[in-house]
């Protein structure tokens, strides 16, 4: 699993909030080309790799998304600090105290800062602990000598500049992986590693398969287009959500039976279960109540396919996330077993 862990770490460290993904797509494209593939960029900014299989009449699509949560500059305050507008579905509490980077569109510079409550100092503000964390009260303290809006603008910063969060990637000796944006860079790392293995070992898949690294999943319309007309099955490799009443854990692969979009295709998810049983892959079935995927976006867009969703179990999703190498391994094994099986 060392190579997969290396890919997870590398991908997590490349800033890629939704709408600002060209750098990470360049990295993945170069990596795939080094294996001998010919990936193409979609008009929307995704990356598509088509791998010919023995059967070219019934195709598969497998996706992972490379876009992450982030923010944009909403306004420059009179004291030179920044207001934010969130990109993706998360709460301000999840990023309070986090270091961040402002990607300045005007000059290409990267300026560091920290996300804080305006009323942070308990020595000054009585409501430091109780004030609501919202767009009005949260701000970015820049690591520059600025005290006015004009001084901040002199750095090139303007409304609309993207803001990425420090991932703080840690891999522990006990096998835990802690980082922001494990959703969905764990899955992207898995697909990259499988593509590398298939090429190096000369493995021919039973069906032509399109590997789609999408760029807009966090805002709901990631890989819902560019589907080949022969596609009959669509697998989103994303993340398993953990919490109260959830079966998902950090040591198995999570197979989603239903999310906020409704049930996933029953026969296809039962096929995933059968593969787990056959190959002794530890798994959990689960419902993610406030969740959508690339696959569900494709269904809303009218795709006529069987759709499924699975992924590693991710603790504290959309915050400082954690998973375990056991869950990554189980996910690798299930995706691999699926890709080598016949379509339904």
C-alpha cells in the first residue's frame, strides 16, 4: 500500500478547491501519461482515461473527484482582513483556526493566512466562545503587514480569489491517515494506482472502462456528462460517511445503499456485496442521509445506467478527516474485483 499512501499524500497537498483544479489535473494527467495512457481533458475541466477491454459493446464509467472544499474572497474589510464565501458543503466551525492560502488571480502569488473568528481574543471579547461562526464573524488574518483595505489590494488580492486550506497530512505508525480532503483524494489515489498496476502487469479488463477524474463534485454536477453512449454501469468511488446510526467504519469498504438522492441500483450493489463475500473483503452497507455523488448527479442528468457508490470509511467528513489503511486496502480490493468482473 506504500505507493497508494504516497499518492494520497501528494494529492492532498495540491490545492484544488472546486473551480481551481487545473494544477491537480495537470499532475494526474502527467502521471497517467508516464504510465502510457492518453488521458483527455473535458471541456468542464475533468480528466478522462479510456481503457479498452475485451468487450467493447458494454462500457463502464468509474469516477473519483479531485475537487475539494475551499472558499473564495468575499470582501476585503477596512482593516485589511478578508471575508470568505464557502465553496462546497461544510460549516465555518470546521475551518476555524486553520491555516490557508489565498491564490491571487491578478499576479499568481500565494499568500498565507489563518481563518479566525473576528471576536477571537478572550481578553477583549466577552462573546469569543459563544458568537455564531458565520460569514459575518469569520475572517482571514493575512501573514502580511496590512492594516487597510488598500494595503491588501496592493498585494493583488481581490474578490473572487480562491482560498485553499492547509491539509495537514499525517500518516501514523498505527495505520491512520489524517488530512483534510481525504474526500475524495483517497479514491483518486486508488484509481491512479490501479491504472498503473493494470498497465505494468498487462492486465486486460473484461469491458472497456472510462476512468473519470471529475472537477465539480463538491458543488453537485461533477461527472454527470461526457458519458460514452455504450456505458451501462457507473461506479462512483467516493467516501463512506461515519456518525450516529452509521454502519461505516475506518477499517472496511463502505457500500452505499441510499443517499440524499435516493436508493442506488439494487442489483449492482448486491453484485458488490457478492464480490466482497467471494474475495473476503471486509465491508459495510450504509445510508448517507445528507450526501450526493458523481453517480447520483449523472442520474439526475438523465443517464440511463446502473449506478453504485462505494468508498473508504472517512471519519469527520468535511472537517479534519481520518481513515485507516485497512479501509483503503478494502476499497482497492473491491474496485479491482469489480473492474475484473462481468457487467450485470
